[in-house]
C-alpha cells in the first residue's frame, strides 16, 4: 500500500522525519516465509562512499537541515525490511544509503572536484535509518540516475551493534542500462540478481509525481543477539 506525504515545502522538518518513520509500517508486507527468501547478494562499496559525512544524515535526502529548497530529481520513497537468514525482522539495525545527485555527482571530494557548478548542493547524498521492531526502514530520496559507465543504482550498507553485515546496491527494475552494467551482471545467479532490482511505482495520491519503491534486504546469516 502506498503512502502519500505532503511535499517538503508544507512540512515542518522534524515532523516530516518523524512521520516518515511511523509511515514506514504502511509499506510492509507481512507473512513472508523464510523458505521463500532469496539472500541479497553483496556488491562493491564503490569509490564514492562519502569521505566527509554531511552535517545532516537523516532519512530525508531531499532537504539539508532546515533549508527550504529541495533537491532536483524524481521524489522517491525507498522502503522495506531488513530480515535475517531465518526471515526474522532485524530491529535496531542501521541502514545507510548513498547515491549520486540528479546530475550524476557524488558527495565525495574525488568525484565533485571540478564539478561544483554542476553539483546539486541541495541534495544530501547520504542518509541513515535505524530499523524498528518490524525491521522496517524508509528513506525519501530521488530516483537514481545513470552516469557514464553505470546504470542507475543506490548504494546500501547494513550494520548491527557496530558490526558490518552487508554492503550492496539496488537497481531500477527494467532499466535499459542494466544489461550493460558490469557490476550488476557480475551476479551470475539470476534469482539473486533479481533480488537487487526494485520497481518504482507512482503513488496514486501524489499530485507531484512521487514514486514508491519497496525492497526487502535479506542477510545471509543471523546476527548475534
């Protein structure tokens, strides 16, 4: 079930992030059995994990702190659950995402050098979220865009109690550039490769063309309690 939240200009900053956290439950799908799950494959971290984290690292990547100008791009809500190897939701896990802006520039000095006039300075570029009791997470961000050599993707890292559990990437299901992307194609098992593909579905109630993408992350082992 899709959720609709008002556009950023009509929301109080703190109220928005709180609403997102509570609204994540609305996008969850109950009743998934462990035997139906496919492990989310590992993917490279890539060279552009932020070398200097932004001052704002919450789950709303469209607005930095109390600025009023949102980032450019198609507004998207990326949500899902983090599950362990038995299909049990993992609470209090930290999920991080990072991606390039709508112009294809990362929040990394090596990528943004010489591109300051091109870079979207209103895009946070990185966000964190701690899962609740149902393992749910939610981010508001932009639909990823391609850049030379890569199909659109979002980088993802999962940690639990200070331990790194998984680094991977998620991709737009059906994007024409997927077949040419060496990192995605390096996942030889078709079922696992499909586990990295995400549908971006228009939110019917949205008047500004927002999208919803649901993606469950399945760990290959059960973290220690």
